[in-house]
């Protein structure tokens, strides 16, 4: 009799990856370079020094180094909450009656409640090492703010978090947990920055957006001595750190003789998806294997499926470098009835390029379907997922049901990025039948596209 | 060089215990029998059938069977979220500068957020197996209600949860998560039961209590066909199921060549503490080892340290059997400013007996000190603890600091029962300096003692 695969596969400390994997080193064509909005020339590493600490600016630009050693201090921190389990969803499979084998990598078992801690600890560590005196960031749903507050508290670096006003008001417990880790939380837009004041002047009633909070955090970083800005998604450096998710997943799957036919992740800015797929995409880029990879995004913020592949600012205030990515326009704000995260107007330039070149698929899903999948999953697998993560659950269930029709025994791997503990308002709204779907019209989206920046000779 | 002990020790599925351990089988003197309030005679297994399903009534009374096989269906459920990690608190040790080795068993990595799921799944399974059609229970802080809702949803048994009104109103997210798992949640006291109506009549403004919610849940169970009551603490059967915590801890410690000098757990009704210490207490009772064991309770609800060892009802409405235990009187309600759980008026009869016979110590701690320990721990170990669990953290830190003075390299094991995600109101109150301590006066407590039941020939 074949030995049954355990429900949960944990790597030992010895098995844990000691290096991050830099996907760009294996890409046939690299993403287009970031553009300095002042010079309209490709940004250099030095251009980034006022915003990011030096090591992170280097990681942002380095598309050559394939494997980056994880510093010991970060490895030690990882060992406090990692390895995260790879879990075989036996009960979900049974409930669906599918011949497919469903695995998920669960990143929610730490106090930040999500995978965001993987990059937060790296960014806080490098800032500390450079002798910086403080950091700034933004947070939307609050997972990133919590993760970075934890990391900064551990390394003893003061942190200011610009929290999207809608979240600040609707998620007081998220704010409280960030404050428990000593961070200063400011509702964005605020009157503490020029960018915030400008946005408030134009729209005093705004509930804020990620792009706007980024503008404020970057402004505060560049105008405060020995202060830098850190970001929880989109960036190359973040995908590098998050590769720990995929690397652990791959080792764990190998240890049980498995390899995924399809890999599914939710996609907002791309931090989780980029990390999860990294080593599998390496196999695809180098011809070793050919798994399908699927990005799942909300229908209310469909950057990959309905956005333009173009240069755009990373923030609403237009003070960051421009990146070529799938974007809905940097002033796009998703409908207020959209629950949870995945609200960013753009998508990681690396993932955008891979999607553009056909290495990756994307689907957009309406949120009532997502919550339907979330509650089904919770009842079968005992984990209440974050709404973000539940996008991947929905797509994994769809794949598994297709296998039921065709009889294929596919191996599905999806990323379960976090828990839904702080999203109970959304769950209640779903339970009470008060949750709506919202799909922007083509006209809605065109307004965003019309405002994309013009770059002579590159983008008209 | 000696191999460094990993931060997290996970058992494999093969190493996981297949049997629960029944501590009573090794006790030199057994706890006094439960008393039927109608007959004032020791309760029989049959007396319990209207309240508990048969297998659980049997487990409640069985003080002979040392090891009880865990049914396969429960083992399979355990494998979805267990083994829970045994964690070496390297960073806490470093922050304290102690030579002590601190380990904790973390039970918060499941959606119920605590160890309560260990008994919930067992109780739901046996009820299903007996063909029961519904269950009732009460919940205070909400951990038990969440856990049982998860288990009942998995086994397809409708559940009604009487939630202490104060929690119902102050913890809407707790209510929401219980509802997500399909349970019916009623604020207690309610007008759906005689017990609730009576309490409301006497005190219309009451914010409820655990004892009162138990009365309502028991009444509904015994007056509804094919319905039974389940309880998350205090009972012998609960301690039996929770022995999984201690059994896993012991195997994990043995695997790294460790044995605890002192074992520390928070104590409300005793479910976590009783489970954690079980196999170590076996060693103590059988003379194999002599570890210290410490119960940590809130100063505002000090059943062990200031209660009377006497027969008392398990509920405020006085409809349950009477148990001999340390109690503050079944009408005792802790001060409303007391955060979190550990609010029960009594203590597990097994633990009460062991404490009475000198096998166990107890301390009472004020809550501001508890939250101080909780935030220190969170910043060092990245886990935000439940206020309940933080009682054990406080005492573990005190032990470690004593070791710092004496230079002793003691091995400390404590139970980290759950996460504080649903306790952010209390954390905020602590952060803002608005948290008060409350210690009942001797006169306060005497009022409870004066109402202890009279049992001719046994208790005057």
C-alpha cells in the first residue's frame, strides 16, 4: 500500500531555503526599466536612494543575481513563524467529489495574518543595517501595515503607517494591532503631507486609496532625515523576498513526489503570486516543466484582465518612478463595496511582463462568488480565509470541478495568503445577503486610461 | 558542537498521539463524585444521559480507563490543524537575559483561535455518531463557541450558542465568525428559556455570565428532542480530550532531549491547563518525575487562590449536577472591566483535587501586568496572544526572571492557548492607559460563599 500523503507538510529548519530566488535572472526578456519622471530616462539605482535604503534599491534593480543569500538575522526571524505548512485539502476534495489533488500553501499562521511578513522583516532588517532612524509605509486592508509594524518593532525602528481612510475607520482592530507594535498610524489622505493636502482639497470627502497613501508615505520618507519608504507589494524586491513561499512549496511537494499541473494565486500588486510561482516559473522559463499559472483578481479591480500594459505612476500623487505594468490608471479607485485588499491600480512589472508574454493566465472574479468559495472552504478545511486569499480558492475549486467533469487527476497548488479574522464585516455582509458585485464599465476604465502619462518617443 | 534546537518542533503524523490520556486513572485519590441535586446522591452515568450524549457521559464518569483511543474520524480532523507547534522562545529568552529555556505549546493556529477545537471536534463527533439532531452550548469570550461551530458545521449538526450578552454586544466579529459556521447565536440571558427569563426578571440590565448562559443552554438541550448540551471546559471529558496538548508537548520535548522543570498554564475552568499538564502529572503521580505545575488565574476571578473547595452548581440557574471544586459561588460574576475569558466561577474538579492535595500551585495576576507581558511577548515572538494565554506568559516570564537572579538554567514550558485577534478592544484600552485592575474584597467573595448549596451530612 502506498503511504498516504500527510495533511500538513512542514519542512525542517535544515530544509528551509537559505536563498531567495530572483525570477528576473531567468526571464528571456526583462520587464521594461522604471522611468524617472523628472528626466524621462530609465531610473538608476542611485535615483532610488532617497526612497529606498541602498541594499533594497540594489535588489530592486538587480536582474542578474539568480540566488540572493538570506541574511542570518532574517533567517532567524523566519524561523519564528516559518516554515509555513503545505496542506493537502483532503476534505475539500471530498466535498467537491473531484479526482484532483488540491494543495495549498498557508501563509496566515503569524500575527500579521498573511504572507506580508516575509518581505516586511527583510525590509526592516536592511533599513536597520543601514542605520536608518525611521520608516514610512502605507496600508490598505491592513495586512502589510501589521506585518511591517511587527518587523519594525522587532528591529527597533520607528514606523509611520499611512492607512487608507476607509480602512482606518472600518477596521479599528487593524489599527489597534498596528499600534500594539508601536507604529504611528495616520488616516490617509491626511493634512501631514503636501500630497495629502492636495488630494483633500480636490476631494474633501474621499475615503482614500492605496495610491494616495503611497504618495503620502513616500513624501514623508524623502522629506525626513534618515527615513526611507517601504512597500509591501508590486516591487521587484518584494517578489524576491516572497520567493520563499514558492521555494518552500516546491521543496515540500518534491518531498512527497508531487509537482503542480496548475498554480493559482490571488493578485493585487502581485507579492503573493510572484513569490508562489517563482521557482515553478523558473522551470517553465528554462524548459524543465510546463505548469499553468493563474492570477486571480477581483472583477472590481481588474488590472491584468482589463488594464492597459503601459507606463504609469505607482502612486496617485505621481511622485514615484513610472513602471511599465498592467494598470487601470493611477487615479483608479475600486468601488467602495469591494471588500478586502487587491485594490491596487497596477500589477508587479515582472508579473505584467510574464503575463504579456504568455507565461501566465489571469481571471477576474466577482466577490459574492469569492465569499461563497470562502465559506465552503472554511467549513471543510477549518481555516477562515481572507477575502483576498479566497480569490485563489474560488479558482482552485473551479479547476477541481473541471477535473471532476473530465476525470483528470490534476495536481492543483494554490496560495492561501492569510486569515479573515479582520474581515468579519465583509463576511457578515455576505451572510446577510447584503454584498453586491461591481464591475466597472468600459467607460469607467477609459477615464483612467486617458490619464496615463505621456512619454515622448515611448508612450503617446 | 551540539545541534541547536529548532525554533519550532512539529511532530509528524506518525508521531501524533492516537490515544487520549485519562489523568483520573492515575490519581491516588479521586475527585469527589458529582452530586445529583434532586436526590443529593452521587450522580450516575445514566443521570447524565438527558444532558450529554452517551459516550461523553461515559467518559465523564470513567475514572478507570487510562488511555482512550481517539476515533479515526477525530484523528483525521485533528490532522487538519494539528500537530500544533512546540516553540522555543529564543527571542523572549534573549530579551529577558535569562539562562532559562522557555518553550511554549501554541494552540492558536486554527480558525477558532484556541485549543478549544480539540474537545469541540470530539463532542460534535460523538453526538453525530449517536444520531443526535442538534446541540446547544454557551460561550463567553467566544473561543469555545467558534470552535464548536466549526466542528458542528463539519459534522453537519445544527448548533445553538448562548453567548454572554456582554460579549455578544462587544464582540460582533466573534458572533459573525460563529454565524459563518452556520450556528444560531442568542444573547444570554434571553427570553427563550425559563432560566433566562428568571434572571432577566431579577436583573433586567444584566450583561450576563457564563453560569447563566450554561443554564440556558442546558435547559434548551433537555427540553428539545434529540438535542444535547456540550461544554468547553471544567468537565472530565474535556480534560480527557485536551490531553492531546500535553501528550504532543511531551513527545516533542522528548524528541529534543528536554523535560520541563516547571509547567505553566492559564486557568479558567481548567481545559487548557488540565490538558497541558496531564502526562507530566502522570509522571508526578507515578513517581517518575517531579515537575512543578502552576495554574495562573486572573486576580478578578480567583477561584483557586481565594475560592472555597466545596460542592457547588456548575451554572447560575442551579439546574446542573453539583461538583466539588474550588468555587467563588455559582452566582459570582467577575468585574465588567475584566478582559477576555477565565471568568468561570469554579474550577475543574480534577484540577481542584490535585491542587487541594498539593500536586499543583496557583497564582492570581492583575490584568495590567498580564497585558504588559502580552505586548512584550508579541514584540519578541511575533504572536499576539489572547489575554487568557497571556496569564501564562506573565508567570513564565516571572519564572525566567527568577532564573536570571539565581543563574538556574530551568526548562520552562507554558501553554499559549490562543491568539488575541478578537481582543483588540482590550489591547486598545491597555495601550491608552485606560485598563483598570480589580480585586474583589473578602466581603465581595463572602457573599458568594454564603450561597453555596447545603447538602445534609456532606456540606453544611
